[in-house]
């Protein structure tokens, strides 16, 4: 298995969330099956490895506590299956000791599995999260864009993509220090999350650049959401220099284009807004065939323009 496919396998299984009741039922069912088989086959045939199945299911999907519960249950099942035939041990405490050893073994396995899944989930979150703002990072943003483009192609819905860049952000770092710049980025991230919908994806693409994916959003919808972002970022920032931003956005109706090309088109429009005087946004309908924006739908400039950012 390649490193890429192994990573995808890990992410797929760590992302699976099942109801606790279903996990407990599955674990109990497998425990009963293997306990009965262990009893029917007698003490000479070991079923040790099979008792790991309910322990594994419980620990991986329901957590450490349920994993330890089924470690105890598996040890008891094994104990009763072996002692049911009245085998004469050299000492009465031998089967008790064996059950204790099995409990420790099952318990360690349960703890390790629960810890492993917790580590993998945390690693998966970190791999897709910007550590400063808590937003999605570029990697997750591109993955989500591919997903949303595929979904839009299937449903026929339009999709909008916005590229947001803070104006003169370097001046904030130079004047107030990088600590103030970090606080400003965090505040902007909070404003962007508050101005968008739960179905939208907001990400920090790097430095002072942010991306926003707007599923099922046409030209008018994109203009409305960008207007909301403008109003949100236009409100005073407490103890932080007031930022302005330039935004380039494209609305995609034909979804055959690559995510990289669409992101590049939005980036070009963002620079168009900057060249027009900054503190503005430009929204255009994107042509897959021509690979250029076709229809401009925003006014460049500052001040009272409805489309200024």
C-alpha cells in the first residue's frame, strides 16, 4: 500500500463516527458468538484472538471506557468457557490468574487502540487546520473545492469562489509588530466565519490571503454574501488597526474546469480590485471554454459603492 493510499485509509477510518448504542450492540453480539463457540469447542482449542474483535470494535469506535468494559467482559467469557468443563487445575487460583492476565492483555489493547485513534484524529485535524486562525488550510480548501465542484456538476447548481487579500497588511506588522498582525488575522478569520453560511468553506490560504467557497451560489447570491463580508470587516476592530481588503470572486456554472484554474481566476480578479484602488471586490461569471471571466458584476472603488469591501 502506498503512503498516499495508507494516509487516505487512516483518514477514512478515523473519520467514521458510529452511534455508541450500535457499537455496544455490535461488540456484545460478537462477544456472545465467540463465547458460545469457545464453550462448544472445549478448553483445548484457544479462541484468544477472536476475543479481541469485540474489544477492538468498542475501543476504536466508542472509546477507552467501552473498550475496557469489553476487555473485562471478554476475560470473564473466556474464564467461564474454560472452567465450565470442570478441568482439574494444579491450584484453584490458576484459572483466576489466567483470567487476570487476559484482562490486562485485553485492557492494554483497548487503551492503545483508543489512544491511537485519538492521535490519528488530532493529526488529521492539524493537517487540515491553520494553526493561527483555526480555519481550514490550503490543503483542506483544495480538497473541499474538488468535492464541491464534483457535487455542483452532479446537481447542476452554480458555485462561487472568492479570494480575499488584506490591503497593506505588511504595514500592520511593520508598525505594530507581528503579534498585532496575528491578532488581526484571527479577528478577520472570526468575521469571515460570521459572515458566511454553515455550508460555506472559509480557509486561510497563506499570509494575509483567505479563500471562501460558496456552494449553490449564483451571481446575486455571491454579491449578497460579499456585501455581508464587506459590512462585517468594515465594522471597527477593537484595539487593532482597521483593515481593508480586496476580493476577487468567480461564479462557475460549467464545472469542467480544474480547481487550480478557478482559484487562479479568482486570484487574478483580486489583483484587478487592487489595481483599481484596493478596498473593493470584483465578481465575474467564469467561462470554462474561454478560460477567462466573461461578465463583470461589481464596481471597483472605495467609499459608498455598494460593492466596495
